[in-house]
C-alpha cells in the first residue's frame, strides 16, 4: 500500500510550478492530486501571468491532473483573495478527504513564504516548497536541459525591456538577461507559460498573438490555442 500523502499544487501555468510538479512527482512521499489556479474572472485569464483560461485547461489535461479555479474580480483586495482561496481549499478537501498540504513554486522570497505559511496555518493547511533555496541560475538551465518548453507571457517593464515579452525561455534568453534580473524572474521581472516537455502527454498547439502594455507597466503577450479567436 502506498504511504504517499496527497498534495495540491498552486498552479500559475509557468515554469516554477512545473518544476515543483516535477520534484513532487519524483518524491515518493507525495502524490499530487490536483492543481489550484487563481483566475481573474473579468479577463478569463490566470492572474499576473495573463494565460488564457482555455490554455490553462489544456495544460491541466496534458498533465493529467484535475484543475480547481479560485476566481477573483478585478481589481481584487487581499481580503477577497483570501476568501476565494479559502473556499477553493475547502472544495479541494471535499474532493480529497484528508488533504492538508499545498505546494508552491516559490524560490527564495522569505516574506512571501512567511505570508503563505501564516495564511495556511489559519486555514488548517500546511505549505510545501519543493524548490526552496535552489540556485535560480542552475534551476533555469536545468529546466531547459530537461526539455521543458516555455515562453514569456508578461514582462515588468520597470525591471526588464518590453521586447522580452513573447520570447522563448531558452539559453539565448538567459544569456541576454541583464545581470540584475533573476534567471527565474523571482522578483516578478517576467512570467511564463509552459506548453511542452517531459511532463506533458502532448505539446499544447499554441500560437503567438498580440502584445500590449497594461497599467503603463506590464507588457503582456497573448498565446492562443490553434483555432481560438484572438481577443
């Protein structure tokens, strides 16, 4: 009989949570039962990353994992986020009785981790951080070497030039990043969309769409599934 414990994974659609999934699946102590994603309802997209809801669902299907959505209005307060997150955790626990752990792809931001741990403690949950403390340059290179494929969907133009939005996350991109930019974008310099690689049953048939600047700061590049209308 398996002694692995069930665990939920906070899923943004980007490379860090994919690497967290890879670590968890390689660890016999854990059994990933589902993904939990925060979605901005007004835009039908993953919060911050700007990934279309249809692409998100295609990711979950290709990873063979159920998907739970924590849907937020825009703009959303911290209180509304906490309420939606708590409701989603209750839904997860109803689906998988005994579930008490959720994993995050956080790398080194101690204040973010402390906030998550405190919130989860209040809700009767425990957080796991399988990538915590890893060297981000090594992690970025190993992601590429393993055959994972991702593209940049959002760039914070106060930290990185807008021209990086939409680019493939590869060794050329890593070489072109300014020295002050973290190779994994852990300070929010950029966000990614994973679409193919060893964890996917099939590659997602994505195509690049339009790029635009939002809030006079964030450069987003749209990625669509083949056949989807642009919006």
